[in-house]
């Protein structure tokens, strides 16, 4: 007799529900697992269409929690087919006696939180009522087929098949006239099989998709060898990777190499036959449209290579969306299908379906009769299965109501107002943007650990705080905002289901980062949660996440490169290293004109580079000093930033070189910076600028020089500057501030690197000079208006802020911008870190304001 009151009710017996059941039992929790199907397997139980296969290689798409399985279960292929994956699920269920803990052919209709009993009441399709302390939805992300929303679907008298609900006995299409509607993964996988049997096949395509061949075969020996050699290391690498699959990380922008090189690199990725490899070829495929377009071009060229009829090839070539923003597909001979004489492609964007009829499909003035129609039209993804159950939380609030404008969760695991309610791979977690097996295991383990911890400490309920949920929403939005996903109508955005709120449903910050956040939340005393029970309460409101996601991603990539520390290099080596790094970055936007020249420095000629806007001049002039700790860099080393500022602010930027330490120590750089300003002031008109509209700007050590020359101009009779734009400037040689301690390690510019710079540049005594530490100036009055930008995770943050405060105290108009989640270098990474865009837009408007009204 099944228990009516248990610790945990789990809905779904796919890979998530099965593992959770195993862990709950191990920890001594009573549970009921309720499953609508008549066997385990979840998505692999339902999706039995011909050709259904996992797009993630079997080395990576398998449980890790039972290491014996690695030897016990031999996968026959690199990409396992659905029957084999289902057999695997059944094997595991038998081995671990999971069948005995699962009620099959039972649906959950309703679940309601009883706040007085602190329990959930669950109503099932069999009329049973079960109470439980904790309620877990392990219902999968793609389990509710969406309504095909085509007129006349109920009229057709022939055979109707839905890929996500395929008959268990299979379908023989031999000799049939078949229509397939949809060209997503399910269609792309099933089409070659259907085409091989059908007498006639018509494919109705609304949006063409990117697909690459799976090159299926035996498991790749190199991956198997790595896995077998050190299982733990391999699996940990997967867990901490961006997508849940160990993979080489890209280090170069698609825009930093020639098209030929880019295509050669993509070809290499293509040959691997791994779903995630193409998108991981370059650093910026997911975030930069131009970089993404390189991949799109490559993918389209592949379609044209295979499909013989150029018009059909073009119809199959995606044009309207960025690669990866709709789930890319893997296929075996998909595009080849369209070379078969009995296969026809109908582009329903041009020839819309008017109706399904009793005998076939009417479209664009044509009627075609069919024996079978296959709907491969997708799913109500991520939220469909969850809100399909009538779930009522505290104060009568239903989840459907709460989520009517889009799902709100904390960590994609929990949601405010619904205590002791958990989702496995829910919206707001990496889920469908990851290797599901890795994400499932992580969520199961998090829930298990939370339950054990609560039990140990005597807590009965756990619920996220509203602040934590809001923080998570902001973080998810930060992540989504830097990607190209939101420009595309995809099921990731809920856009495939009419009326569904348009929001990026999965968390796109990466599997490893997400795991770290969840672990941190638990380790720091359930950060963002309120726990209650037995007269006790524990409230730990947050904050949750601070760093900009793209900045953190870059740091992750850099960590994998194990770069030598700058301070261990000689200046010459460090310069070589910086030059090599610069070749891998994106070049920045085009500007009207770039001209190089020389000017008289304090001790001989030095180089400059002028960036002129495309608009008609003369333009306001910004004398720009590059970063590099007075040791590294040149007038061209901040090229992308200079281009960006020139374009955004419509001003002329003159980036000037100066002598570098240790060859020329303090005050050589200051003398040159000052000489440059005077020379520009004298020659502004000749250079195409407005002589009475000059400002200075600089980044880091260049910000230091800009601040210093602004003081010198005030004290030496001009030029009269319109403003000073200081980006993460050095202002104080004492290096005493709190940000040196908080951010001294791990954020590219480290405390040690700063010390190395200072040691090369200036003696302890010299650092006290106002020409080295402009913050020490006895007076900052009458300086030009300033804009000072600091990065939250920069060792120099506090000295930048201190300078801004001191200027303001002295009556100087100051705009201070604290770049949330940024490090010292990130704001300058034009076209590589999108989160810097808004900061640079502010910097540009700061520049415009310096010159406004003139
Ligand atoms: O569904 P989809 P799917 N009229 O939504 C079209 C996973 N999966 O079942 O793009 C005409 O991708 C729709 O057109 P459009 C994987 O994550 C994994 O194929 O909306 N057409 C689209 O072409 C995948 O992404 C694996 O314009 C209509 C198609 O139907 C996800 O499941 C295998 C239409 C739906 O494509 C879903 O894939 C299979 C209409 N009214 C699936 N409505 C593996 O890992 C929709 N369409 C192997």
C-alpha cells in the first residue's frame, strides 16, 4: 500500500526523477515518484520518432553518480539512438530497484501548499491525494508538445503523428504520401527515415535551421580514453565547463582572423561532429552579430555544397537569425533528402498553409493530398509542463498567475510564494543550454543537500526571498542582454507558443558558473533563502551575483590558458605578450579616417594616431593617453577603444605615444604627455579639429597622465581644457585603498602587477609628486569638468573614486560612473564584452557634454 504522506513527491521518472529517487532513498527520505508514462525514461520514453538520437555524445550524456555504469554499459555509438538510451534508463532503474518507487500512468493534476500544516497536498489523475513536505517537478523542459496552431488540424482523416508522442509500435510510411510540418531537431532527425520509406514527401518549412552532420559512429576513442584515464577529472571538467561538455575554449574573435582562416577553423570544428563545437570556435559567436555572421556564412556554404538545386539550397539556408539563437541541429543526411526526386520543400513564409483539409493540405492556391501528416512543431518548452499542473502556493497564488509575464525563479530551482517547491532544470537555470545530464545531476544533488541540511538543523520550510529572486532576474537579464538570443523568435524565448511571454527562459551564464553560484548559495548559509521550522528562522538575503557575465566568462577562459603573470616577465617579454594578445582581439568599429604621424615629444619625436569621425569636421579634439602601467602599450594599443569613442562621441581622438619605463622613468611620460597636449593645442586646426575645444582622456596609467596634464594646463596658462575623461585611472601611488585588498587578485590587473608597474616607473619618493599621484595635489579647484569611470572589481576602484570625490569637493563638476560588475580591463574590450557597451556609451555622452553648446 503506497504511503499517503511522504517527505517528498517527485513528478516525472525521467533521468531527473530516477536519480532523485535514488538519492532520497539513500538519505532516508520517504517519497512517491509519479509518472504519466508506463515506464521510465521521460523524454526518451515519449520521443520515439524514427531517427531520434541524442545530440550530445554518449561519453557525456550518461549518469556519473554510479561509476560502475561506465564499465557495465557499453554505448554502441557516439550519438546514441532513442531505443538505446531508453534501454539504459531501464537498466539503471532495474539495477537500483527504482521501479518499486515509481507509480506509473499517474498524472499530477493539482498541488496546493497548506501553510498551517507546512505541507503540499497533491491530487492525482487516479483520484489519490498525497501529502508531502517537499514537492519536486522533474517534468523535463521539452515534454508538452505545443498545439500546432494551424487551421483545420482536426479535420484531417488520414494518419496524424506528433514527433513528441510517437506510437510505441513505430510507423511504416512505405508507399505513403507524407507531409512533415516543421524543420526543427525532431523533423531534421526523422526526415531521412521518412523520406527513405515514403512514396512522396512534402516538407513544410517556416524557418530554416542550421544543422551539421553528426558524423555518427563508434564513441570517439580520444574522449573515451580521457574519461577512462581519469573519470573524476573528466566529469569535473564537464561540470565546470560552460555547457556541461568538456571542450576546448575559444581564445580568438571571429573578427580577428581572415575569412579564410575563420572558415578553416570552422571546418575543423565541423569535422568533430559535436553539437557545441561550432559555436565554441570563436569567443564571440554568441555575442557579436558580425562574428556570428561568419559562422552563419560557413554553415550556409555547407548547405549549398550538399543541396544540388541552388534555389532549394537557398530556401534551406537560414538568413534571419543568428547561429545558436535557435537550437542548432545535428543530422545524418538531412540536407541530402532534398536531392531526392520524390521530396518537395515548401517555404510556407512565401506559400502559407491556408488549411489542413480532410484529405491533405491547402496552401497558396495548391491542394496536396496526403496519407499521413507528421507534426514536428515543437514544445511548450520549459514552463509548459510546470504550469500545466494547477500549483497553488501561499495565499492562494497560483504559479500560472505568478508567471503570467514570464517565469520568476531563484536559481531556476525555487520560486517565491511556493515554499518547499523545487524544479529540476527549471526556467532560470542552464537546462536546455547545457548537457541535460550534467544539469540534472547538479539540481538533484542541490535539492538532496538542501533537504538533508534542513533536516539536520530542524527546519521545515525553505523559500527564496523576494530580493534574491529579483537579483537572479537581474542577473539572468544581464546575461541575456549580452547575447544575440533576444533578437530571435525561438522556443528559448517562448516565442513559438502564441501568447507566451517573450523572455529568455534558460540561464545563459554557463553551467560551471551556475554551479558555483548554487554551491555558494548553499555554503554561505542558504544565501537568498528563508528557512523556518520548530520555532526557528534563518534569513540570509543575499546579494547573489555581482560580476558581469561576459567579464566572468572571459576570466574563466583566461584561467584555462594558465597565462604567465606579467610581473614574472621582463618589460620586453611583457610587451611581446601584450602585442600577441592584441592580435586576437576584435578591431573595433570603422571610423571616418585614421592617420598616423609624429609630434615633437619632450625628448625627440613620438608617434600619434588620429581617429577622425565620418561626419564633416572640424571636430572637437580629445588627446588620449593609452593604458599599460607606463611600461607597456603605445599610441595604437588602445585602438578599439579609440575607434569606439571617436564613433560614439563624434569627436576626433588623437592617441599620443609617450616614453615608457623602465627605459625612461618618471617624469618622462608626464613630460611627453604635456608636450603632446601643447603640440595638439597648437596644431588642432591643421589636424582637422577645433582649437578651442580640447579635452584629455586616458585609461589606467593613461588616465593618470590625463589627470596630471589637466592640472599642468590649469597651472601653466593653458590650453583651457573642456574636460577630462578618466577611465579607471591611477591617481595615488600609495596603493593603500581597500579595493587593492578586495580586488588585488584574480581580476587581470593584480596588486602585484601594479607594484611591478610602479617599481619600473617611479621611486617611492617620486610617487609622492603630484605628477605621479594627482590625488595629492594641494588644490583641485578650477580643473576642467571630469568624468571618472571606475570598475567594481578593479584594484584602482577606490583611488578613482577618491579622485572623483576630491574634484567634487573642490567644486569641479564631476560625473562618476561605477561600472557594475566590471574589472580594470573589461570596459576597453570593444566588440568582445558587450556589457561594456553601455559604459562606453556613457563615456561618449560624457565627452559630448564637455563640448556641448560650443
Ligand atoms: O521542435 P522545434 P523540435 N506552422 O520547436 C515549426 C530538443 N530536441 O521538436 O521555427 C508551421 O525546434 C517551427 O517553425 P519556427 C532540442 O532542444 C533534441 O524539433 O517556429 N511550422 C520549427 O521549424 C530541440 O530544439 C533532440 O518558424 C511550425 C518546428 O516546427 C527541441 O527539442 C532531438 C508551426 C518546431 O521545431 C525541440 O525540437 C529533438 C506552425 N504553426 C529535439 N509551429 C536531440 O537531442 C511550429 N512550426 C537529438
